[in-house]
C-alpha cells in the first residue's frame, strides 16, 4: 500500500458554488487534527493552476508570481505520509502535455482524481460567470445557446466543454491511472460533492459537515454584462463583489438542457465501459421544461443601486483617509526639511560654511 495518497479535485471548471475549495479551507484545522493535509490554499492552488496552464498573463500576473508554485504543492504531498487533499478545478481542462508536467512530480503517490458535477444549468451559469469576470459581454441566452449547440463551434463553447466533457477529460488525465481511481460525483445537491469526496478519502464519518458558499447574484451579473460593454478592461475582484455579492441573491436561471440527453447517455456508457467510479446519476443533471430567465430590470436596478451605495461608502472612507494623510503632511514636511538642513550643515566643510557666512578664515581680524 502506498504511504502517500492524494485525493485531487480537478473539475468541473468554473462551478458557481466552489464547494470543495470552500470546505477544504473551512475544515483545514479539523483535517489537520485528523492527520489529513490540505496541501494548498485556494490562492496557492489558483497560482499553481496558472503556472501549469500558462495562463498567468491572461490573469494579469507576471511569470515570477507563479514560478515554482506547483513544485511547492507537490513537496508538501511528499513531506507527509498519509492522505492529502487538493482542489484545482480549472486544471480539468489541461491538455496532455500540461497533465504530464503536473503528474511527473507525483510519480509514486497513490493519486485519486475527482470530478464533481451539479446540474447542467448551473454548470452553464458558472461558465457564463467566468466569461463575464474576464470582461466578456455575451448575454445569458446567447452564451447558453452557444454551449448547447449540436456542434462545438464558438470559442466560448470550446472553453466550456474543455472543463465539462467528462469522458474526454478523464481520457486525457487517466492514461496512467487505474480506472477505479478516477471518480465522478454527479449530484444536483452540491453538499453531496463534499460528502462523497470525504468518502473517497476515507473520512465519511469524520464529522466535517458541508459548507455551501454563496453564488453570484444573477441580477448583478446582468448589470456586470452592461458594465463590461462600456469598459476596456475587466473590473477588479473587489468591484465585482460589489455587483454580485448580494446577501440574498435571486435564484439562478435555468435553461432547458434536454438537448444534451444523447450526449450524457454516451457519457454514462463510456464511464461504465472504462470502469470508472460514478457516484450519482448523470441523467438527473438535465433540466427539462421551459426554464427560467434572469431577473428583470427592477431587480437589476436594485443590484446596481446596492453596488453604487457600497462604492460611494468606500469612496467616502478613502477620501477621509486621504484627508487625514494630507493634514499630517505639513508636519511631516517640516520635520523632513529640518532634518535635511541639519544634515546638510553637518556635511559642509568649514571653508564652505565660512564662505556662505561672508567671513573668510584668511581675513585679518
């Protein structure tokens, strides 16, 4: 039996509620007490993902910000015997060369890969959210139509399915793994994603209850799309939070995804034939019926007003801080000038000081 085991969550990408990452961070102290190691914070995992995918420039990062991040995470896996946990959901979209680079440092570790999936509508909503955060401007209906098209033609659809086409993802990743070490958790109840990951890690009875993070407010996203159309660069993370971080967000929109039924049946067959561990019902993730739209103009206006109020409050705070600094500036300047003059006089030679005072040391008394 391997002395080191890594339970590694690799997807699906862009979940609207990052359940695994949130629970790893919340339960980090309790996991440590159990002898289980969460080997990367969400920020460390994000930087390591950019390093492996070579997407740091798109994220506004220099190479120095990401260099060596993945090696440090792997070192932590090797430093301790027992079970380690890691969440890098964006890595599911990696190509074979990037996967080979990621796995090289883990040869000799018993690695289990985990993919978690919620309803297809929520998966599409998460992909749309990621596009808007990147500064893009496609509307909800247009984005969903591109993803659900019979053939993948648009770049947005390519990006989405790279991180959500489960058989293709596991085929890229699983070429060096035993089939039973690739796990797929398919459940509309995202709390079960955490429960099943604990079960895979042998921690089902550890008493680590699921924490469900909030999702981005759909009304705020509708406003964000309009804002993006007026800007040349994406908003900062803090500003995005003002628009999308409502305390009581509206319900996520639902799009009919029954058109994916044949594809999903093929997934079920492919996973069974490959001998992978499927937990849940992939067909139950489909949404039938007419769907539900985004919140209307009234809700969007409320989201914009809330964001404006928060921005104005932050602006007032910054102005007060700047005024306090400006008020202290004259005193600081006076002290600096006094210190500078004293230092300059101390450095002057006797000849220079005498010449400036109009008295020569060669003058007769």
